[in-house]
C-alpha cells in the first residue's frame, strides 16, 4: 500500500528524513497487523522473560487486549492459555 501522505506528514511534523519516516510507518503497520494469537504469544514470552508468573501474565494480557487498535473478542484466561500452550 502507498502511504505517501502519512510519510509526508511525518517529514513535515518531525525531524525524520523521508526514508526514516517510511520505515516508521511500515513498523507501525506491521505492529497493528499482528494477529491476536501472535500478540498473545509475543507478550507471554516478553512478560515471562521479565520474571512474571503465568497467573499474572495472563491477567495482564487479558487487560491489554481490549486496548489494541482493533480489539479482538474478549478471551477468557483459559483461551489465552490455549493460544500459548495449544
């Protein structure tokens, strides 16, 4: 997709050069393109590597999901565990 208008806006409103602004746009789009399952797995790994235990991890992920750009349907803690562990 062509996002020249957004890249132009970033170049005008920030100190970013055109190439840097284009990379930022692509990074943001990739972040928001992440599926619910990929988000849950990634956040689980990140929080686990931070020393949190599963009970706290799944509670935190459950609280974060509704704040995604396109919020997925509400998932139970059991459904979150199934995404991670199958």
